[in-house]
């Protein structure tokens, strides 16, 4: 455990008879921060949303992927989808290898935690898969930046229980696997996933709203 972590843990009080300092010490002490797969998984988690937001905005302003795809916006979107999907596989592989190599925590190695892991993973995958089904390839992989816009906002499940089920489902899946493997390092990764998705949404939601507002403006002009 490094000195910074030790100083932070020293400030944690004992509350209600629960020694949170000991629990925090066990959690942090069970994480190998120098593991290369742990570091690479964090790198993928930070890089991926930054990459797809930059590329999507470049496409919106220059149509470079559409041009690469022979002027076909749908093919350009599929090209970006393949790249994002491949980066996601790389992220997941690094995460899985990190979990297998990281120390386990006895506190997590019980039936209740494992059952929670299965529940979170199942809910997460349901959110992700049903989101993809509702949106299709172009709706899932930033088709609106290519000018491929949906006629109506999707309001059926899972969008009737979550505004961003794809991102929330992915986060729940990371948390589920963390509990199934009983690896505290996964909590750090899950927290980073959640943080990066929140940051990504701050850029994506207003820009997408701008795209659809422009669509409505163009339609009004046509009907004048």
C-alpha cells in the first residue's frame, strides 16, 4: 500500500462499532496498482469514450468516415461501430485478465456477495442488449452524427426505466463481475467506468439535442 493511501485510511473513523479504517485498509491492500492489466484496463476505459466522441464530432463536421466509406453514411457508421466494438473487446479482455490476477478479498468471498454479482451482471446485460435491440446498429453507434436520425424517441424498455441504459448496464456488468470474482480492484475499475460515462454524457447529450433541434428546424423550413 502506498503512503498516500495510508494517510487517507488513517483519517477514517470507527463509527457505530464498525471499524471502517480496517475495512478500507483491507480493500486497498487487496489491490495491485502496479499490475499491467489493471493499468491497461483503466487506459481503455478512459480512452474509449474520448476516442468515439472526438471521431463522431469530426464525422459530423467533415464527414470523413462517410467519405472513406464511398459516400455512404450508413457504411461509415458501421465502420465506426466496428472500431468501437473492437475497442470494447480490448477493454473487457484487459479487465478480465486484471481480475484473474488481482488478489481476492475474503470479505467478498461469500454466497450473498456472489448472488449480488449475478444479479448486477444479469440486469446490466439485459439493459445493454435490449438497448442495442431498440436502437439498432446506427442508433447504438452514434448514427445521428452521420445524419442517420431516428423518427421518434425510444420510450419502451429499457428506456422507460433509464435514460441511459447502455451506459448504466455496462457499469452494472463491471460491478457484477467484480463481486463474482471477489476482487476489490474491480471496484476501482467500475468507479472509473461510471465516471467516464458521466463525463461522456455531458458532451453527448447536448450535442445530440443540437442535432435533432437542427433537424426540426430544417423540416419547418421545408414546409413553409
